[in-house]
C-alpha cells in the first residue's frame, strides 16, 4: 500500500527522498513552489539524475505535486486568472521533467460572481492547458469543503470533467477532511458507501487517483477546512480505518497533510495508518 506525506523539496528532490525514507513513506506530495505563490525553484538535470536513482532505490511512487493556494482558476480577476494559467502550464512541465505522476490543484473560488460562472472559467482554462498537453503528468482536481465561494464539490468536478470530455490526463484527488466538512459521514460503512456510490455515478471511481487522508478539526458538515492529526479529530480511527481498507480506494496513494512542526512526526502517523490495514 502507498502511504506518504506532504514533504518539502526546498533542499532538493534527493533530500526529499531521504525524508521519505526517514518516515517510512513510499510516496509523497510537495508544493511545486511557495504555497502562497512566487517563483519556482530550478531543478537541474544533475539533480534529476540523482533523484531518479534515489526514488528507484526507495521505491517511491507516485510523486504528487500540489499547486500553490494562490492559484484560482475560477477568479473573475484577470491578473489572478492569468497567474493560474501560467503556473498550471509551467508546473505541469516541471513535474513531468522529473517524473512526477500527478499535480493536484484546488479548483478555485468564484468570489461572489456565481458558481456556474466560476466553473465556466475553470473549464475554459483547463481546455486551454490540457488540450495540447502531451506529457505524462496528470492533473487532479481536489474535492473541497465548501467554504465561502469555493467550488469543488463532487458535482462540480463531475461537471468540469464532462464539459472537457474527461481527458485521460484529468482526474480527481479526494480529501477526507474536506469531504467530511462537506457533509459526507466517513465514520460508518454506510456513509462511505454513500460517498463511493455518488462518486461512481457522477464520474466513475476510475477518475479518483489519489487521497489526502486527514482528520477533521471541526464536526461533520461544518464547511470548514481545518485538518487535525489522525485519530484526534471528528473522523476518528474508525473512519480512517474504513477509508484505508476500502477495496475501492486501497490501491491509491494516501497522502498525509496533517499539522506537524517537523516532518518526522509523520512517521508515527504512517505507522498508525499501517496498523489499521486489515
């Protein structure tokens, strides 16, 4: 089973591979650039060569990039929309250059202009970027909690996929905290079955390609995106166990984004998750 965490590549991809080894992870996620935006770090040919050996030796697959939070594909503001276009285009190429399999993005917020208008803008941008894309890296749209004016419900993502004809390089990343906050009760088998059934009807479970596994600081249906350490939130051990043992999900990479002061703290949470596997 593929279990990992969100790590930094600030000191290089080979350093991130060593961090993954430290916490007994066989997959990991990273920010493609500063999470609040900014210039991306250059990744040279020599670094990639060392990295490719390190990841092969450590059996680290897949690698998941995460776009910065400042990327808003639904924004009605031209400068924000243009930034989203440029970052998405650039970071797909960057991830592909060192063998990154997936790139996750928050769909965006319509900022009061209306959900459908926001979805139309996202669809237009994705068609522009993914239409000519010939690389191997796939773009994954993340399920969101429903805070404020953000889009990203299962129905929203299904609409976007249908509008684009579900290109092969487009998929979905689930986030357990976001889904719980959006009202999906993951603490019971019936609740998980309801979620999986809705996903299957809306887009097909084959579109789901990664899972952010986080506990939730706030109760079911709160619409608040606040991650909690595993087993210490409102989803709890039983819900996390149901998720990681689901025959429909267990083949996917599970990636921790729980709050930590030091990446080494992820080692205990990975051990906790592996202890839940039946």
